[in-house]
C-alpha cells in the first residue's frame, strides 16, 4: 500500500476472469505451468489526440498482488461452480506470487510500446494476475492522463477533484488517488482522504442555501460554523446580490466564493470587479460546472483562482481506459531452461514484440526528452543513466513501495522534461517517438 495509506483487508483473487484459472488448470496438466515466463504490460497506442500517457495505480497493483490469496470460501465456490478441478484448487490454496516485477514508477509518463510492467515468474503464478493488474492500471492511468492535462491547462492554479457522485464508489476513491498523482490539489471524497492521505475540501451545496429562509441566513450559518475563510456558493439566486451579501456577512476576510453555473468567464470578471469594489480584494474565486481541460484552458485569462472538476475527471475526459494489454513475451522451454522470446503475430494491428525489454528516455543536448528507446538486448552505456523501469517486487517481496507524494513529485519532473508541445490540447501524435532496438 502507499506509505501513507490505510488498506482495507480482503482478497483480490477473484477479481479475475474465469479463463485465467482454466488456463492454469490446463497448464498444470500439460506441465507448462511451471515454466519460467515473462509477461509485459504495454499499450500499442495512446488515445486519439493524446501526446503522452501517465502511469498510475502502481501502488494499488502492489497491494493487489500481496492480497492475491484464495480463502476457503472462495475455493469452495470455485469447486461448487465447477470452474477448476481438485488439483488446481490445491494449487490455488497455496498460491503466493514468488516472482519479480519491474515497471515504470508511478507518476512517470509513457508512450506506445513502453514496457510499463514486467512480471516474471512461473507461467502459473504470473498468468492469473493479468486481469486485476490490467483493471487497476487501465483505469488509474486513464484518470491520471486526463488529470495531467487539466493541471497543465490550469497553469499553477489549484484543481480540486469532485467526481465521487459520478462514479462507482470505489472507482471514485481510485480516481481521486490517480488525480492527486497527476497534480490535483485535493479531493472532496473523504474515503480517498482517509485511505490515501489526500487533502480533502468542501463546504456547502445549493441545498444548504435553499433550506434556509434567506441567502443571508445561510451565509451567516456557514460562517458561524466554518469561519470567514470559508467558500460561499453564490449562484443559487441572483449572483450580484449574493456576492454583496457574502461580503456584508463575512467582511473583506471572506475566503472565497464559488460559481457553479453560467458563462464562467464573463461571470468571473464581473464577480472579481464587484469583490474588489467591496474591498474584498483577497477573496478568491472558485469555479465548477462540468469543467474539463478545454474549459479550464479557456478560463486561463479569467480572474479565477481555482477549479473543481468532477464528471470529466472520473471518466478520463472521454478516454476512460488506456487499452493496456498483458502479454507473454518470453518463456522457458523447460522449467530451468533459458528464456526464449515469444510474440503474437496476427492481423488487425494486434502484433507484439517478443523478449524481455528495458526502456530508456533519451534526452537531447538540452535535457529534453527526444525518444522513448525500448530494447531487448544489452543496454547501451549512454542510456543506462536514463532507464525508466524500477524494481517493484523481488522474489515475491515488495521492494518498490513509496509515499504517494513521491509519485506526485515524479510526475511534475517527468512532464517538465517533455517537449513543450506535450501539454498542447490540440490533437497530435505522441510528443516523442518510440524506438525499438535489439
């Protein structure tokens, strides 16, 4: 788990597809189950128009692998349903991943063909991790990629995650975590704050104003409870009258006002002018209302101090998955034999490249990334300082756990090292090419 997180106990073993276990059963019978194997997570392409991807969910993957244990109730259910036979049930009863995992550290950026996660062990112990690993990485990385575009568009102004009511309750927690990795300042979701140590924020909705006899009564009640530094929602009735009332009640020490509807650019300018005229020059303006990266970019010249984003964030801003796959790229012909590259070769663009891979991000003379270099042979000496993968699990023991803040800081560095065009919102190809060398 993240160094600052609270992990709920529970097996992840049935967060998988049935064919993982039927493959295991057949491999146990054929003898292939114990062959040393290497699986790789990668994506063949980025979502249309995206210039880079963001690796997120690594810490959650480490939790999931540690918790991949079959308890007696699960084994009984598998038996009752006839999913696998007795020999396979006995194997699963003692299952513990004892192999190695290397991968891109959380917060790092990636490109088509990047070897995002390399899982090495026996075929049996590695193959059944496919579904849970992909479900975590595909979702979290999609959210992080959208969040990165939003924080880049915000240009240093804070962005708050507010999407809990637009997602499955557990997906909302994962989304808040991924957004924080990619630079969001806080979340409205208390479970995300409790579980992952993310700052939480929130004050009041329109219902709070409506339940009171007047807007003034609502503002007075909120300030009496939360202090003058609170954020008052000012667009329930008449915006101009609400701003005037807010400053009358709180004084110039009012922390912020929030606008949740209308032409946000026009209204932000009007509210800023009115606040300044009322002597509340330090009162901030927060805007919400179905924002995405494009809306945030459009508000760049407006007097806005922060953004709240919900639906677009938790849906990946139109791209809710990363199309990551988990493919066998090498295996031994015997239990103790050398690894041999293997790869799928098929029509329709679903081919893959065999062999265990390394990846390095080659910089130009100015230190800006110019290529994602992926290789299957020895690492050239000049690229060794720029290798991207790090050890995460060694001989079944987690070695790559880190605080969530470390992933957050890494993302800032990784994005800053890309060409400036990486953060353009106009559609385009990946900002650097992927080069494959033997």
